[in-house]
């Protein structure tokens, strides 16, 4: 995991610097029937987008923007999102939404192929978008105007409140405005030239998502977009002592919408957007969200837009916005700003989730939570699973915390202590981790030297 400062943080992002020549539209087909790139090999992702756009008379760039906003064009090997969505185009199959099954009826593709095959999935997404366009009354001329597709995009991505639908559609049109340059599943480059598009919001024009939206009563910088009342428990039966960090395994607006779905049976207190750190609250802090099983009664759950497997979602804007929220929570409830009380979903007892995963930069995040922009100590990567953090540098000492899997930790100092032998390694050096208030054997610090270079003696 990288421990570099924000300027070095990798991000597969929207690209506003695509060459001006790429913006020229003279002589090109209408946006609804964009031709495949001349050098795109048969069976490529670019060919799939172009052919699906032509077959269903959907603007190719809109089709890419919807897929990019949903998944960053990553099919995730056919694995579902948290609301049971599949593939680059996030075709959904749950009790309230059936775009996966709808795509199968419209295209003749099998559900299995729509889940795992990118070409079929893209075609399915285009078919569903076209069906929604027909329902909305878009004629052939409308379908050639990107701005006319706004209500269609809103219905495609979010089936909950109008506010969640507008959040989703606004994100799609932000992608169109900024442009895309990214690598799709398999490494192929896919681009969308940035352009000014005036969205025709229609029924969503009066729905507030910015300055005019309903603000959170608990955390005023956040928007308020409540979860379905059957997806959380009113009130608390325990004091709040912990903040739990999650990753949505889906999009920002899609996750907010999922919490509003009566069949979801899940919720979180807050959701943080990747692109700019916008925060939406879905459950009041005084109520018990259903996000972390055994930790629900005593914790606040904070979801972060993205997927565990893709670090590109974890932007600096997201880290900083989330850290400001966590600082607010620690101040309000007297929660210590350490890794024993600010934990990942994977660290909560009785959970089988892996989020926020190995790409979440805990060292950087905790430095922001503490407000020290770097923190005390030197960041190092770790390895191993369920690694004990001890009160003193000895295996006989009390276990104060654990590292559930490979992560990044800050080491303040090191000391010689009890000898540890593990997996053919032997070492008596221990590192003090200020974020955990304890020591870990240097065996589990992922560097070649037994005694960490540049770290002082305790």
C-alpha cells in the first residue's frame, strides 16, 4: 500500500486534459451511433460500446459514462455488488429491481452471460437504457441529444428517492463534462472527450442535492437522504464508542438508493462520495444502522464509494472529507482517535467482510483524523493475518488489538523484546504502533531488515 502524500496518490480518474482535437465532431457520426475506433480489435470493449450504442440508438458516450460511474468499467469477475448488480453496466437483480432480467428479455442473452461477459453486459445496459428512453417518450431526435437522456440515467441508476436518482444522474453528467480516460477490464483504454452538456432534468429539476438540499441535523456539511425505516432500528441500547469504515461495493447514489430499498435489510449512517468527498447521511446517529452485525449497537457506520479491489476510488477528497466526519464523531462522543476505536468492517468481531481492504491507506487516514497531516512515526506495510498487537513487546503480554490482514501502520519507535519465531523467521525486535497503543513483532513488518531503518529506539 502506498504511503505517499496526496500528490503521489494514484487515481484512475476523469480526465479534463484530453487534447482539444479530440473534441472536434465535424464529420463524425451522431453521438447515438459513434463508430468504433479504427484500431479497436474485434471483440474489444470499445467495439462493444460502439456496437451496443448503434444497435439500441443510445449515445455511446452516455453508455460509457453510466458504466464508468457505476464500476469504473470493471466487471469484478462476475461478482455482485452489495445490491446484487453485475458487470461493467451494473445490471441488477434484487426484489425491487430487475434490470438484469430485463436485459435478458430485451437482448436474448442468458442471465449467466450478462453477469460475466463484458460484451453481453454492455449490450444489456444499452437495451435497458433504450427501454427507459422509450418509456420516457424520447423520439429519434431526442435520443441524439445527450442532455435529453438525464431522466433516463436517473431511472437507470437509482430506484429510491428522487434525490438519490438526481445524485446518480448528476454524477453521469459530471463524467460527460470532465471526460474519461481509463483502462477497462483487461487493460484496454477507453476514452470519452470532455464536453459541455446541458442536462434536461425534467421532473428532477426541483429535487435538491446541493445547497438547496435538506441538510443533516447531526452533521451539517452532509446531505440528508433517509434510509427505509425497516432497514435500521430506532434508538440505541449502547453508548457510541466506535467508528466503522466500510467500502460500498457499488456507487454512491446506488448505495443510498439501496438503503431505501425495503428488501435491503442493511444501512449505514453516512456515505462518502469518491470524486469530491460529498457526504450523505441515511440514518441518524441516535439510531442503530445495520452495517456491522455485532458492532451495530455501539458504532457509527461510514460507507465509502467504490470497490475493495480498486484503489482508484480512494481519492484524497474522499479521505479528507471522511476524516473530517470522523473527527466530528470522535469529538461528539469522546471516542479515542486510535485504531482500536476507528476500525474497518473486517476488524469487527463476527463479520465475514473484507472492507475496506488492503488498498485503504490507514496511516494517511488516521493522520488526517488526528489532524497532524503526517502523524508521529514512519509508515510501513505489514503482512500476515490476525497479527497480534501487544501491550508490551512480548508474546506473554496482553493483546490490545489485531491486524486482520496486510495493511499500513505508523511505527513511532522500536525496541528489543521477547523473541518471536514464526514461519522460519526469528526476531526479537518490536515496533510501537501509536495508533493501536501497543507493539507488533517486526517479523510482520514487510521490509527486508529485522531492525527497521530510520526508526529510533524506544
